[in-house]
């Protein structure tokens, strides 16, 4: 399938190119980056020597009618403006937020500007029904990185917790903030330091997570979410806690999660008391989970590790593309993490 990556000079775009280089069906025929148009791909992504000699095209030079599949890895708010140029027969996976939220008021509150509408939400592990819904569509809204880790992390227990009292503290690597130069992200500022940001419930993934959990749990969900900037390039470690509404032991919680995800290739519930670590999922589309019950406070605790550029972005985008194209979901993604 003739495939384009739009916004390929960013971190997520570069990871898409890396994974697609060995995909059995998706052939990258267009590599686009507006601000870097005319430059060689390897000047921005020197690791991608399989693209040596390839040049970033400008978006306005692309003949979208010649394509079968498009990945949009653009800043939030830019995908919607481009959609009018893409013919209806072309399948699209949007890694931005433009089509994730169903409520226009939530879009305006957290992102600003005009709401573009909503596409099917591309998190197959939410439920069997979600996977089937994705398969029926040709356009998918890829979830946010934090949203993926948190939603996968708490979904199995929604019927056992007070869903309006979910508390999350999650640390992310610096690639989650994009490639644009920012003083607070330079090495001298980040190394040897941790800091919270978008503090007090204002992070843009909050409504997305609440929307997903409310839909799958069939009852309102609310989260108190504190993101943390960690001194590492990539990875997310989320710690989720929620008040239990019925008695549960740690062993029962582990059994529940293990059974829930027993058929999910990309979700690994680790052996009892083995903890997730971000380095174990780097470069993969995997999710690592561990669960426990804090009997002192009667709260469920879930630890979740993903690669924010893998399952949190490019890997999941390819997983969704596989689904809408009717091929094996793990095509091009059957990779373990790199590890330490």
C-alpha cells in the first residue's frame, strides 16, 4: 500500500519511518515535513539509513489521490486543516488530538479553536467492541500517550472501583513534548531533575481519558492527573490509584488483570511483584502492567510502562492501520523492548 508520513521530521514521525521500513505491506512513498522540506531525511534522523537519499517533501506538493494510507504526525490543530485535501478513498491515522474528543466544549477548553469532529478512538485494548469498531472504519484518531497508559492500566477494574476518584501521577520522557526547541527541555535544565507540569488538572489528555473510561465502564469517570517531566528521552511510567468499592486482595487483582489481558499480544501483566520499567518497553508497542491492593487505604494501585513513541504514538498508529487495512494486527510490530 502506497503510504505517506506527514510531519515526518518530528520524533513520532521518525519512529513511524523506522517501524514502517520493515513493514510487510505499507510502502513509504511520501515523506513530508513542512519546515524541513527539501532536506534529506537522514539529516534530521541519522539513524534512518534505510531512507538515505530520500528528501522531505512539502505538504502542498503531495498528490494524495495516488496514496492508499496516510499517517498524520502533526501538531494539534493542523490535521483538520489538511483533511479536505485527502480523497475519501485514502485511509488515515491521525496521531494528533484533532479527532479524539466528542464534546466540542471540551476541545475548546483544552485545545482552543474550532472542533473538527470525532473519529473512532484507536485504542483496541479498551474492549473487544472497540477493536471491532476500528476495523469498520477508514479514519482513526490515535490516542495520546498518557491516555493510552492510563486507560489500559485501569480499564479491567472499572467495575470494582469508584470511577470518579481515579488519581494518576505519570512521568514522561522529553520526546513527549515534541522536537521544537524549548529552554525547559534542554539538557542542562532536565538532567538530574524532576518537575511536574500542567499541574492542577489542566493537561489536555484529561478529557480524552475520562471520555474513554466513561464509555467502556458505562458510568462517569473522573481523574486527578499530575504529569511529571523525567530526565530521559522516551518512556512513560504511570501510577494509578482508585478507591475499591468491594473487597479485593492483591492476588485477586493480579488474577483479574491477567485474565482480562490474556489474549492481548501487546499487553504484558508481569509475574507477581515484578515491576514495569520504561527501558523494558523502549522501541516496542508493548504495555507492561503490575497491580497491587493497598489494604491500609483500600485502594487499587496499578503501575504501567509504555514507550511514548511506541504504544503511545507510532507503534499504536501502525497497529490501528493494520486493523483498518484488514491485516494481522501485529504486522511490523512483533518486537520486544530494547532493555537496559
